[in-house]
């Protein structure tokens, strides 16, 4: 059995990769009960693969599990109210030096699908608050361009997610992914209350028309299997509502 990578090996592997990522995402999600959907209270990529209806002509490319945490920021709920979000994504264990500052902009909700733009920049985790003050990273410069007033970012919640993923090759050659998330949100600056939700998500990062049609068709399959329409609230908005934002 291969030995896990060390922190130094992960740092070396990341050193030659881009520090800035800009992409699009199309995503559907449903809040589901693991016993009802997976047939077990213990989610896993294998359990997800067993019950997941696949798009026509699709095949499983890979499956894995990982954990990550996000710190959400806002200013008097201005971002939440305008379809914007800012988070710092941090990782445990040998990935602990990998931290992303990420801005996400909802472009539209179309039939339950969230179309969004995501801009991420890798920063040292100890520099999160410094970067929020300097505002030199691309995610923050993008948000500054979208906001119509000065914004002072304050952390309002953290969400730790254990993500169980299945990657699929679909008929058009695009890679889709399905994720079963166990997400625990803790509010900051107040009661410290926590809540745990479980979500099924499917997504694509292609901007081409055929993969989008295939994603929409797959979402219809899942809506029928689950028995209800997709949720139309982003996870940062869900966390903001828990912390007091009133849409």
C-alpha cells in the first residue's frame, strides 16, 4: 500500500501549479437524509455510487473522500443579498498549508441550477486576515468591483464538510461529479451554535451547451428519484440565514 504524502511532498507538488484559478460552475443540490437516499447512516463514495442514477452513456472515473473547512465572510449581509460570497478554504493534515481565498458570484438560477463564476487564489493560511486588509488578491479585487459600497469583511460562520465524491465521464467527454456532503456549520461571534446538514450535489465546470443539457437531464433523473425539486439557496446564504440574515 502506498504511503500517504507528507506535508513537504504536498507543498512541493503545489509549488509549480497556478496560484490563481478562474472558472465557471453549474450546480444542482438537494438536502437529503443519508438513510433515505443512501440506505445507510454512514455515507461513503461507494454507497453513493451504488444508489446514484447515472446519465446515459456515463461511466465512473474515480471516487474518493476528503474533508475541508470554510470560513465565510460578509459585511452586514451585503454579499449574501447580492448573490456574492467570500470564503477561506482550509484543509487538515498533510494538506494544511493549502489555503484558498475564493470569491463566488451567482450569475443566475435556472430551473434549480446555480450558474456561477468562481475566482480562487492560493495563499498561506496564516495570511488570511492580512489579505482581507490588503485586498490585493484577485478574488477580493473582483468583489470590490461588484460591490457598490466599501465592504469590511467579518467572519460569521465556519462550515466543515466531509465530502464523498464520485467523478463520471459522460457521453460528451466532459467530467461530471456527484458529491454527498456532511456539512457542519458553526456560527461565530455569538452563541457558537452548530447544525449539521447532508446534501447531494451534482456539478459541471464546462461552459459548452451539450454537457449543460446532459447535466439538466441528469438533474431531472435525480429530482424524480428524490421526489422533490432542487434547493435554490447557496451554502453561504444558508449559513448567513442561520447567523441572522433575512432574505
